[in-house]
C-alpha cells in the first residue's frame, strides 16, 4: 500500500484530480465507460469542485456513492446533495449519477432497489474514493456495530444497512468486498489526529484496518 504525504491540501487535491482523471479516461478507452464510487463529508468538497471543471467525457462516467445516510436528498446530511452541489456541475453535469435513497420510509425496499441499481458497479468498479472518520470507520462501516462487523467478515458483494453511533443513525453502505473489487482505491484524509488513528489501526482493529490488511492496491493521500 502506498502512502502519499503532501505539504498542503492544494498539492494533494491537484494530485488526486490528475490521477482520477487518468483512471476515468483510461477506463472509457478500455471499457467504453468509467464506474466510480465517491464518499461524502466535508473533506472532498474542493476536490469535487475541481473535478467538475475537468473537460473529459463525463457522459461516459457512472458515479455512485460509497455510502449514504437514510435521509431525504434535500437534507444537510445527504451525500447525494453534496455530490450534486459540488461535482455534478460544469463539465461533470453530464455524468450519470446513481443515488442510494429512493425511500426513507421503507428501508428494506430501498435496499433491494439500490442493490439492483448498483449492479453495474458490482460487475466492474474502476475507482473508489474512501474517507476515514475519527473513530477509524470508513464508508458506513463502523466499530461496535453488528451489521458492520458482518460486512467486514463477509465475502458478499452488495449494499447493506448499518447503524452509526451518531445522527443520522440509519446508514447504507457498499460492502468491504464490493469496495475491495475496485481496480483502484484511494483513501483521502487530513490532520495529524486521523493520521495517528490510521497508523495505530492495526492494533485497534477499527474498520479501516481491514482495508489496509487486505487491499494492497489502496493508495493513501494525506496532509496535515
């Protein structure tokens, strides 16, 4: 696994943009389309804004979510809202986006529908962009959650419900195995606190440690 440390966030984001564009372009040339999964949170907002201004063939790009909160898409907690506002603009407005929330009232039916809608990502996945929380969680795979523990130990490729330790509690997430099938995995986080959590994760067995152990193709992008 590669760990890339940068002097500042601008250098990190520029490097990520270049590498993401390269993967998208190569995937379109090789397969006819590119399939990528993205994370929410505040950390990648500027990255997404920069990506939206890249003049590539976005009409051939399928964008899904690594995970989502089970909230309406106009909620401040919605990853879909974040992606639409910051990435699906400018050139990237032509990309094909696959949401994860179709109904907040029927969790079971919603999960079945999302698994169906995300079938193309399960067949081939070119790039996944992960983040990491201060508790060592990634995607919506959390410490001390039974569903998350099952996801970390299953070989099944799919999308599951989990419980977060904080509001909004109901989450939807791609399984570890689904993310691990990605041709490229980028982990992006900032700050010395998270770096220490990342560094100590093998001792604490938090969710990110499973990805570090199993997926040697994962590249970590970090700056203080």
